[in-house]
């Protein structure tokens, strides 16, 4: 008695009296299984949710986390400067002198021309 089972287009048969075309199909079974495995592996690696995409997303996430930390550090520096500008008279004077070139009353300002060679 012969029993045939259809699996991904390949007929598997039990019995000794197989026709020649079915023997050829049985001999091609390892090749078909290999092709199915390669196709599955391709999707696992290169698909939308594959391993390579996962690696790219993790790298992108690490970059974003680094950027967030840099922005937090910058915000902290700016908050510290705002607090100093609101409450520290010496810092206000330092900023006015440094950035705005302010001088106190009675101070002399010496300006030198750069040397030309």
C-alpha cells in the first residue's frame, strides 16, 4: 500500500514500487529543504524585522541616547548660567565686561593694534 503526503510541493512516498517521476521528486527533496531553509534564513537576516535591521535600530537608539545625554548636559549648563545671571552680581559684571566690553566709571581702556609683519 502506497501513502503520499504533499509537503511544499514535494511528494513523499512510502513503498517500494514508486514510478520514475516520483523517485525523481524524492531525490530532489534535500534540495527543496535546503532552498526553504535558505529562504527562511534570508528573511530572518534581511527582512523588515531581521537581525540586520535590529542591529541598525540598536545603533540608531544608542546615538539618540548619546544625543539626549548631551542635551541634558547642555540644559544643565544653561540653567546654571541663568541662575547666575539672576542672582550673582559678580557673574553679571564678568559677562558685561567680557561679552559686552563694559568698563567701570573711571577705568582706562588701552587698545593695542595687532602687529603686522
